[in-house]
């Protein structure tokens, strides 16, 4: 589902739009560590919800630049129609900017929330029928940007990651991020139901490394970012309890919603980047824990 | 005298079968050099039993590049192979050109029979073009279903299960000369209208695809939940509604070109006429998914664990007993392993040198194993089953065998220290 337009080359400069969030920060750090010049833009630099942002972006981003667009108002800050409309306004202004001139490359970090809940195993051509405003927002923005870059023939890549975990998470989302924090703080992990739902979890550093690879190859198309190994939330909780080691209690709760699972067919990552090795959940969680402890110690 | 226009796999095997039944055969193809080679018994592909059939009947078959010689034939089969693209779409331009040449060369009162793979409606349209010639020259047009199986083509051509004939009006008896040809094979003859015959061929293939898709779907579940598909299959075959010859062997998706063509035709017809195409779409998706099974296993078992792994690949043909590589899972695998060293062996297929920087073809199966971290057996050639696992073990560096078709004994592989993967049962469990 993706093709590489170049062999391994370093992008001249990368502008990360939405660089203060969990994913944006890590992508920025990874690119800088690899020697890439990065301009990190956050809402403090440019407020994408406002029309003036179109000109502001034009002043900050040059034509030889590659863009990584991560910026979004995440579900923890709002799941309602008003949040949807603000996110779409951001998309509208970014699109207006993208229409103005050809850029080296545009990478949009979307989400697996664009897919229908029952799409299993999820592939890049699975039915897109989002059940949340968050998923709908990403799907509409994907199309907005596609339309904008089509006019300038800018190479365009959409990455659709599954749930992302790792140090620096600002959303405290259900799953590894929340489980590890509550295990360390309260010695307790609370599950919805008995945590039967199976999900795929991608380690933040894998996502960032993959973004760097895609920038280096000027990849275009659509690619899901997942490990291909789904596990239940209960298993995640057990792994974390074992890692933390001092009597973490896993607590279930009465089930409010039916159990659904999500699995990914990651063959396209294997084909696009044969040498890319994904971090296993065990290794990723261990590294995540080390990072938290290092931060606490530091 | 019977003519065959189009020296395809189908045309050559069908022509040889007609000669074997005692008919004199003229086989026409525009490539004069190919005709010379065929007249010497040199076939451009491997098909079990074909060379023997030629040796026994060479006096009755003549290959020629002169279309005019077809004027000697009372019956002419149009047997050009219709090329397909990666998605199964057909290019019929070569066939229509050939038909024009054959019609021009044919004598009056000749019976023309389309044997090539054509979409429903093709023969009726062609009949419309030929209709004026029916009145003036007595040409008659039929469509005859072929169900060629690479590797078993001779057996099926000599002993067909039945003939399915498409006619302009099935109420009329077949012309005597055509009836005589078919009767020589001593099997039921089913005559129906053109469109029914064209769709009958596709329906047969859809039943096969359906069975294989069931096998692939259930085999994957077996791999996940600890069942063994090979234990289940005998139970299914004893069910009369399924039958002992049902296609229930799981595989690496649908390959070879013909089944893909017919699925594409069904999807195209469904789109054109507003019929439901959800099922064939699912077959295609399942086929592509299963095609990459070996790649997924190799990534999980080797590539994610070993730096710069070397992979041995046995088998390049899309199935055993053929040198066809059309949509072969082996070639898709090799393409997806580009950065890694691949050493391949196939008893009937030699790929062009340098198709990939790290690809080498070996002279023997064991040679391909030297220093390999994993072995993937992509084509179920019978000779692979005879290879000593101890010898494989001695030559390989790694201990992973991916054997989708269960060519090796899994238990022996396991006892020899290999992680063993086959379709339809959990990892590590052999046959």
C-alpha cells in the first residue's frame, strides 16, 4: 500500500506540526538524534484553529521542507461535536497551507480509529467506517490533505497507528500507559470488565523510527503501524504487574460494553521495510518502565 | 483433420490428445521457430506425459506457421492462451486477431470451436461477426469448456470427465464431424447455449476457489487454536455433499492465473449487472492474505531475531509438475525478502540471473540449504519429501523450516531440533 520514491536519503529539514504532544515529541527527538534538522511547531507557535495560521505556516515552512502532521485535539480533551469541528478547522487551515506550494513530503499521523470496529484483521484497504468523532476527524483530514497535496503533486503518506504506548504519554489512555502509571502509583490496575478485549499496541519508539524511515524514503500511500500481535488488556495488565513486581492488584469491573477485538495484518510493513524489527510488547513495556524509573530518579 | 490454432499449453496438450485418439492434427502458431522445435518434440514447458504422448503420435501431428494449412481441417479449435494481468484481467486482442486469421484460412463448412478462456458473451458476439459467413461459407461456431490443470493436463485431456459445449442453439444436434471428435473420448457431452457454457466453466472454478478458501480459512483457525486441518479433511471427504475429490488442501492463496481470471470476471460481471460480489471479493482478499503466510512466519521466527538472515527457498513454480510461475507465492516471497540473501532451488524453473541483488539459484535442494537460517518449501514437488532431514540439518545454520504443504515429516523435523511450521496446524507440530 506504500511505495518509496527515493532510496535512503536524509530529508533537508523536517517540520513537525504538533510537536509538543506525546507522539510529536518523540518523533522530534528521534529525528534530531539521527542528525536531521527539525523545526518543532506546537500550538504555542501557531494556533491551527485560526485562519491566520495559514499565513503563519507559510512564513515558517519552506518548499524544500518535509512535514510531519501530528497536531490534533485528542479524545482526552474532548470527544464531542465541538471538538470534531475544531479539529476539522485545523485540518482546513493546514490544507489551505498545503495547497499553496509543493513541499518535499507530507506525512500525516492518522489513527486506526478510521476503520470499522469489526474490520478484522485490519489491513490498509479495510473498510473505513469510524465509530467515533476522533476516527471521523482523522478520516476527513486524510482526505482533506490528499486533495490539497494532489494540487501540488507533493508526495503524501498516511500512517495509521494502533494504540501507542511509551514514556511521555500525555493522555493516560486505557492500556499500557495508564496501567503502568497506576501500577507504580497505586499498586493497582483497573480493567473494564475482565480486560478480555484484544488489542495491538505499538511502542512509541517504533512509530518514530518508522516515521524517520518513511521520510528517508519519501514513502507515499497508506500504512498501518502495528505489531501484528494482539493481546488482551488482562494480559497487558499481567505483564505490567509482573514487571512492577510488588503485589500489583488487577481489578475487574462489571462489563458495560460487549467485548470486541482488533487484530492487524502487518504484511505491508514487512514488505515496505523488510529489515525493520518491531519491538515486542514485553521488551517495549520493560523499556517504558525503565524510562519512567530513570525520569523519577533524574 | 483437426486444426488447433494457438500453440498454448492448452492447445498443445489438446492437439496431442486428439492425435492420440487417431485424428490427424495440424497445429498452427505464428512463431515458425517454435513450430520447428515442436516438430522435434521440444516443448516450451514441462508437463508430465506430454513428451511420451508426442513420441507415440508424432506421425499424426504437424506444427506449422502457415495458417493456410488450416484449410485442410474440418474442425478447427481456437486454443490461444489469453493473457491475464496481475488482477486477473484478460487481454483478448491476440485471440480476436487469431480468429480473423483462422476465418480467412478456413475452408467452407469448417466447424470453429473456441477453446480459449473467454468471458461470458464473447462467443455470442463472435457468432454475430461470423453469422454472415455461416450463410455464404457454411462456417459454424461453438465454444468448448476447457478445465486444464497444469501438471495433470495430459491425463485430463485423454480422459475428460465430460465435454461442455456452447452452441448458438442447443436444441440442434451437433454437426457429425464435431460429434465424432468428441465421441472418441467416450465421456458425457453436455450441450448448452454459449452463455451457459461460458459460465459453466467459471462456475466450476468458483466452486474450486470456494473449497480452497474454506480450507485456507479453517486451516488458519487450526493453526491458532491447536487443531490439525489434516485430521479434519478425511471427515469432510466422507460427507457426500462435499465429496472425496473436493479441493480441501490449504495453500498459499490462489495462483496460476486461471482461477484469478475467473474471479475477476465474476466481479466484473457483478459490477456491470448490479449483482452481489461480496463473496468473490472475500476470496481475493483471503487469497492475498494467505499468499504471504510464509513471509509472516519468517519475520516472526527468523527475520526479527537474526541479523542479515539467509533464507533457502525450495520451489519456484506455482505448483508441482509445472514450470509455470504465474502468481507463484515463491516469487512474491522472494520479492519481499529483497534485502536478505536468498538461495533457491526448483527442479523445473530457472529464474533469470540477477533478478535481485542477493538472489542465487542453486543446482540442488541441499545446496540451497548451505548456511541458511531458515528453509521455506514453497512448491510441493514430491522429490522434496525424499530429502533426508539429517542432511538438511547438517547444512543449515539455523533451525527453522517453513513447510506449508507438509512435504517433510514434522515430527522428525521437531526431533532434529527444528522449529517447524506448516499450514493447518500449530507451529512445531508435524504431520
